[in-house]
C-alpha cells in the first residue's frame, strides 16, 4: 500500500526501530491525514448490564453486570470530558458496544 510505513522485525535488536516507528505515529495529531480531528466521540458500553451514571467527569458512569462493575470513562487521561449528549439514562439496560455518551475533550482553561 502506498504511503504505509512498514518494518520487519526479525531480531530483538530491531525493537528500538519499531518503538520509534510507533512513537512517530502516536505523535501525529491526525493519523488519517485529513487535517481534521474529531470534534466529539462516542463512549460505548464495555459490557452488557445496567448503566449507572457516575459522580464526576473522570468516571462518567459504570455498567453493572452480575456483581461486576465496568467503569465508563472518557478516553482522555489528562483532562476531563465535556458531555455533549447522554444516550442512556441511569438504570437503563445496555448491550456491549452500545453507545452511551457523546463527549468531546475539555477545552484548555475549561
């Protein structure tokens, strides 16, 4: 495929080159080359069960299934998410992979 970076790893000595290749792709703000980052993202249910809304912006909720609690959190570790839209309510049954919340990354200074 044209433009696709490739690296064959055959020995342990080549692992540093693989790490460099991966780090270079992770640093790109737009990995798809479209010049546009998504304005919002969907957070989906990690498991089937009952959705329970969270108390803060770091943990937006959880899915409770057979005594296990599966956290529902924004994909950004350093800043909280801004909730754009709730797609489920507290107590709703959900399926694994079902969209739960539409979020965007909190803006600087928010």
